[in-house]
């Protein structure tokens, strides 16, 4: 069975509704798929935005912790109150960021890492407070140490001057040794305070013991000032031991707690960053795969809708225009009197089949009328012999048959008009069908554009622009804080220069001691043999002054290394500032890209509106087709009525003939 024969079993309205219904269903499927794709895109963008926000928070936490550790290192070197306050401020900023991250991050594993980081930062702050307290206490004790050292040094110098006035060479020698020991003690203690070198502790105790031994001899000799010096030296030693214990405790806390906590926290943050980087990569891959699948599905559905629409239009046109054209041609032949023409589509079950069967009845009536005319002609030939007897009956017959034939002619003309109307309606139906097919193609093309985006992406991209802007502000704030850190490192360099000045002062003291030794040598030379012992003492003092100069050079070298380390730290912080500025530029580029996507979304919205207008026009044309179909049904009704009237007229003609035959037989 051909497609035309199968379709002829259904009414035209049913066929049109089925064809357009299939297209509408496919369009609904396409719209549903597009909506689902947009929903997936929105969910993906929302997830990606959340990950980006959390990643940004982690980066801010990492940067703030780094600046806290840098500030702590600066405090270890300088011990200034401003450096300690800066560390506390940075740690408070870290706690604030951690609280913000805990409210944003819902993953249990990441939340556990955040809790561990927060616990480490809390312990770090408490430990740093201990270090700061120890440092403050140490500063107070160092001040006492310096005061004590200055006091016993001044007393020894005073005693040396008095011995010079008495020309007491032996006392001068002992006091010179005592002064040398006192200076060595102070120098070694300052060396330890600056470098924390354990070797300096041994020097302090050694020189302190030598000085106490000499001062004890002077005490035994009855010098009351030597008693004060002895007490100060003893107090100096006890104070220095307390400083050593405090310094060892502080350094142990820094090494065993602060540094360990810093390393552990850095590892935890690196773990979180790695996790979020993996999440970003996985989400990006999933979104790309989903978009590709949606594109394939949308393309397949759109292509199916286009193909089915074209096939439906072709089948509908052929199933309507072909039979209507053939039926119109057959009715034209009948109107010309060709009774041998075949009436097509009489077996069809649709409106065209009903109209064809009505035309077939009309044809059968015309054939029957033709046969009656032939039979009448034969009767006329036989009745010529009885013309006179039947003249009145023939006259009546001719009058009646003329009236009935006139009616039959009118009916035939009416059928011809109905056929012409059917031809017009068929043409209009064909035009409407073509227009509907064109609009269907336009609608398919417009709807295909809808699969790329939706109006909801506009608001989502707007939120992304806002988030990127806030990220840029945060990056700029981080850059400002890094610049503050850079300023702190430069202050550390300034403090190192101050320490260098102290070293220069010690060098000056060493040179003065050398001059004293030279003077002592000169005085010993003047004294002759009596001054040989004093000359030996002066030589020892000169040797000690030389050692002091070498130690001072060593300290100056270490200070230069500290300054170089400060310069390296300043360069590193500057590189951090440069990296943060690059992040700011990348954020600006992301914002520009999102603005371009926002413009693309507006274009998609315009295409959707155009598709809606095409659908409305499609509905209007479908209404026109329905109206044309109704007119076709009405015309078929007219043809049916005309055929019925033709049948009545034929019956009346038969009655007239019967009466005529009866009268002829009676005659």
C-alpha cells in the first residue's frame, strides 16, 4: 500500500493535525533539551564560582600567613614592638579569613583541614606571645646588664687613674688586667646578645673569672672600690646566665614550635589548594562534556524536526493537491459531455473520496439521461406513423421534458461552479501548505540558536562579573599588605645599620685600649728595669685590643650578612607584589571575557523572541488551512445536494415518460 493510499484513509484535518503535531512535539523536545542544558550550565557555573571563591579565600589565607611568618622573622631580628604588633595583626586577619572560609566551605574533608589550620594558627599566636614576653623580659635584663657593666668599667678606669697618680706600677698592672678583663667580658656578652653564639658564653665566663680573680686580690689589698667592682662583676655574671637561659628557651620555642607549626600549616594549605585545583579541573571537564553532548542532541533533534517537517509538507501536498487536481480534470471532462472519463479517488475515505463518489453519481445520472434520450429518439421514429393521434401527447411531452431538461442543465451548471470552487480551494490549500513548510524551516533555524544559551545565563554572568571584581579588590588589598611587609623589611635593614654603628663604637673602644697599652709601654720604657713588668702587662693589653679588633671585624661581617639577607627578603616580597599584580590583571581579563559572554546571551534572547513570532505566524497559517478545509467540505455538500436534485429531476422525467407511454397505449 502506497503512502498516498494509506493517508487517504484519514481526513485532511487529521492529517494536517498529525503533521504539525509531530513538528510541535519535536520542537518541545528541543526546547526541553535546551532548558536542561541551560540548567546544567547554570549549575556548573554556580559550582565553579563557589570553587573559585573558596580558592581565593585559601590564597588570601596563605598570603596572610606568609606575611605573618615574615613579620615574626623580622621580630626575631629586631625585637621591636611595632614588629610584634604587626605579627598579632596579621594573625588576627588570618583568624577572620578562616572564619569566613568555614562559613563558605561545606566539604567535610576541607572543613577538617580548616579546623586544623585554625588550631595551628591559635597555637602559633599563643606561642608567639610567649616569645614576645620572653623578649621583653630579656630586654629589661639586658638593660640591667649594660648598666652594671658600665658601672664596674667606670670604677676600674677611675682606679687606674688613681694608680697613675700614685705611681703604683703593680696596682696599675693589676688594674690594667682587670680593665682588660672587664672590657672582654662586656664585648663577649654583646657578641652573644647579637649573634646568640654559644662560643661567646665561654668567653664571657672565662674573662669574667679572670677579672674577678684580679679584683679579689685588690679587695684583699684593702681597696674598698674593688669590693663594689667585685659585687658588680658577680651580679653581671648572674644576670648574663639568666639572659643565656632565657635566650636558649626563646630559641628553643621558635625552633620546636613556631617553625614546626608554620611548616605544618603551609602543608595543610598546599593540600587544600591541590584539592580545589583538582575540583576545578574535574568540573571544567564535566561542563565541556555536557556541552558537547547537548550540542549533539540539539542538532539531532533539530535535524529530525526539519526532515520530518519537509516530508510532512511534501506528503500533505501530494495527498491533497494530486487527488483534487485529478478530480477537477475529470469534472471538466464531464462538463464537456465526455461520459467515458474515469472518476479517481472514489475508494478514498477522506473528504476528497466523498466528493469523488458524489461526482461518480453525477456521471451515472448523465449516462442514464443519455440513454433515455436515445430511447426517446427511437420512440419518436415509431410515433411518426401515429403523429396525428399523438400530436397533443407529444406536445405535452415536449413541454414537460423541456422544463425538466432545463432544470437538469441548471443543476449541471451548479455542479460545474462547485467544481471550480473546489479547484480554487485546492490551490489555496497548496499555497497555505507551502507557506507553513517555509515557516517551519524558519522556526527550526531560530530554535537551533536557542541551544547555545538562555536568558538565565545573563544574570549568572552578571554575578560572575561582580565576583571577579571583588576578587580584584581583594588582590589589590593583598598587594598593599605586601608593600607594608616590604616597608617592615626595609626597617629591619635600618636596624642592622644601627647595630653596625654599635660595632663601630666597640672598634673605637678597642683602639682607645690600644692607645692605653701604647702609653703604658712608653711609661714602662721610661721606668727602665722597674717598668719591665708593667711593659709585659701593656703588651698583653695591646694583644687583647688586637683580638677585640678582630672580633669586631667578625661581628661586622655577620651584620653585613644580615643586611644581605634583608635585601634578599625585600626582593622576595617585591616578587610577591609583582605576582599579585599579575593576578589582578588576570582577574580583569576574566571580567572582560564574561562581559563578552553576556553580550552573546543577549543575542540568544533576541533569537528566541524571533522564534516565538515565527511560531505565532505558523499557528495563524494553520488556522487558514483549517478554514480552507471547511470551505472544501461545504463545497462538497453543495455538490451532494446538486446530485440529489438531479436524481429527483430524473425521477420526475421518468414519471412523465410513464404517463406518456400510458397515453400512447391508450390511444
